[in-house]
C-alpha cells in the first residue's frame, strides 16, 4: 500500500504546560524554584525534545510530506489508509495514538533516551528515518498488538492499548459483582486493572512490585515472577480487595483470552467509571444498572520495528 503522507504526533512538553498555567516562563520558573524544584530540568527536557523534533523533520523533508498534530487533536483526527504515523514522545503518547490509528502503521520515536525508557519506542530520533524508508520500500517488520475491550450492556465500548481501569472516579471503594470462569463474587475494592501485552510492563507491573515488597517484609523472597502475556491475552488484577460480610476476595487475579471474559455488574450509584490508558477523560460511565464484558478486541495496533 502506498504511504504518501506522514503524520507526526507530539504532545506539549512539561515546560509548555507550565507556561500555559502561569502565563510566562519567568512566572513558571519562580513557582517551581520557590517550591524547591529544579526549573533547569524542565528547560533541559524541553530543549532536548525540540532538538529531536527538528532533527526528525530535517530527515523527513526529502522523502515524504508530513504535518504535525498535537495529542489533544487525536480523538477528532481522521487517519487515512495512505498515512503513516510517527509518534515522538513518551510511551504513553504512543498508547494514546494507537487507539485512533485506524490500522495505520506507527513508528515510535524516543526523543530523549537518557530520560525515557522507550519500551514502545524502538527508534532513536537520529535514525527514525530508517524506519520510514523501510516502510515506504516495504522492507519492514511489524508487531501487531491487540487492544483490550470493555463493552457495556447499552452497546458502548472502549478500547485500551495498555490497560483499562474499572472502579470509582474518586477515592472511595468501588462496588461491583465480578464473574470469571463460572464463579461470581461481590467486591469492594480500589478497582480493577486489565492489562494488555503492551501494558504489562507499565501500570500492571506496580502490582508485582507491591507483592515483592510485602514478601520482603515477611522474610520471603522478593523475586516475584511476572507472567508473560501472549499477544491475544489480557491480565487482570483487583486492587486492595476488602473482605466483609457482603464482599469476598477469591477472584483477584487471572488471564483473559478469546474464550475467557471478565463479567462485571456495577453496584455504584454514581461516579463509577471505566477508563483506558490512564486518561480519565476517555471513559465510560459504569454506575448501577450497567454491566460490562471485558475481553480481547478485534482491533489491533500495528507497530513498525527496526529491521535486524
């Protein structure tokens, strides 16, 4: 398929967000330094991002037309089949972009390898053009990743590239009924995390970090083996399940596959939510009367990998 237009997706730097909040750079610096922070860190991060973005644009100009869009435009931007997408930023930006990519291949570019892990960003900003050339010449490798899907009984659905969260929007207990592999329980918890293969090294990893630390406090091994997920698997974990006369904690962890779903019924009169990839604004209401089925979505994200 011919790809004749590149869309670069970026997000505002922390410095740009501070300037929006405080109106000027000087006022932002005053606030950070008065609070005991190091404003130069924000400046260094900002400067490195724009050096990387400038380098990327200079490499792209001779080989393909492109335009830049901000993360905030993603929900309303229509990607077409002749687009290729270049995400330059942190891993979370790629996760947010993937849900709207409409099967366009995505090249993940790390603008600051000294600062960002870049687990989903296999290209360095200085060699990102290699990935673009590979794609244009059809000499590329792909990694296809399945989304998690939450489907409500009213037909609404939400996709998650890294994870879905189901719980209360405030710091109160989430109350719901959970069904898994033929068993059901009533729960009072801090909510449920459902992770994809891509997200298993992110938010879900914090669950295993907590278990490892608790084991260490009790003299047990701190080596907690993190499960390996296949592409068509999800992992779920219930956070802080509370046992009472009405609530149980037997279903707190498990795998979901094509034939194995998680079924939930909300007992929250208000403030129940399902949101994806850490973006609380991207949510479905999940209040009393709502039920949800969680599983593997038919949609996939297509990530371009460097050739060996």
